[in-house]
């Protein structure tokens, strides 16, 4: 797949202007923190909006007014999602202090309302501390590290790929195996640090995710993690401009409502 084809992998994901970020973000493999030790919110979050009120929202795609009951369970595919309850200012500050970051303004406002849909991984507190419900990918220990623009590590990635051990280059199997394990460990660290300073805000299925950057020069921007197929992390743009969290959420909201309506129609058929 050529570079141009990779950049057009998603209609909303296109390459942005190159940024010269230092390669120092990579660090040493020995200092990497694996996902198993990250502070993710794995337990069920018990905070649910108690009251169910009908609210009207303008469809951002321009297909008329949409009606949704805030706090109602929304059918999304084969799952039933519940709109998360809003967080208080005290809770948000507590989460920021524990995670060591300051949430982008638009995301912070969302946390105070959280009435768009239950498909976005929501922030909650469990016995393990603050984290994102149903999210096992965000490495909370790396949230304080600036998110690296992909252009900042392309040279290193090419070098790493070129150094991958090949069986035909080794006469001894054990030596080849040891070299492969060492290379694999470095590769895992590299992949983990590609998403430093970012939250896996939504699981899109099939290994794809939407990232919200919370630390560094790209703070507040959204990225598409397409490494499952195209091996790239791409910025989400709309009309040539970076998509804001609010705009992305509005479009996501419209899709969820349509999915809910379609599911209800099929169920009643």
C-alpha cells in the first residue's frame, strides 16, 4: 500500500502538516510501562443518570431534529449502551490530579454533561482509581508524555523495520530466537509509545480506535488509530480542518441515534 493510499484509508482521516518533535519521546525499552500496569478503569461504573428527560438536538448532518431520551439505554448494534451520568467539578479535578493531566476544555465540558451517547468510553472511578470504562488500551502511566506526531518517528520506524531479524541470516536457531525476542520487545515499546498522551476515547471495532490527545502540542485533537490494517495513526479532519471534540461528538451522536431508530424499527417489524 502506497503512502497516498494509506492517507486516504478513512474518509475523515487525512495527513496533517509535519511537526518536528524530538525523538527523545521514545526512551529506552527498559523504561517502558506495559498496559498491564496502567491504571485503567476495568470495573463496572455504577454512576448512571437517574432521571430520564426528553431533549431535542439538531441533527448536524442536516436531516432534521432528532429526539433522544437522556439517560435511556441506546441499542447500538447488538449492544445496549447507557448514557453516563455527568461528573461534578470536584470529581473532574480529582481525576485530573490523579492522572496528572488537564483535560481539554471541550472534553471537560462533555464530562460535566455527558448526555450525547454511551458509546464514548466514559471516565469513571473504580476500586483501582480513575480511568475509562471498558478501555484496556489507554496507558494512564504515559498520559503525561506528549503525544508524538507520526512524522516525528517515521525515520526510527523505518530503521526498526530494517533491523528485524531474518531467519536466513542466522545459522543457529537459538541465536535467531533471542534476536527476535529482543527486537520484538523494542517493537512493543515503540507501538505503546505511539499513543503516549492520548486516550482511547472510542473503540470502533476490528482493532480500530479513536484517540483524544490530552498532552502536548496536539492537545485536544482527535486521531484515528488504523494500525490494525494500514499501520498508521491519522488525524481526523473535516473540510480540511482538524475536527474538534464537540463536532466529532455531534456527528457521533447523530450516528448513534440513527442506529437506535433503525434497531427499534427492525425490532418492531
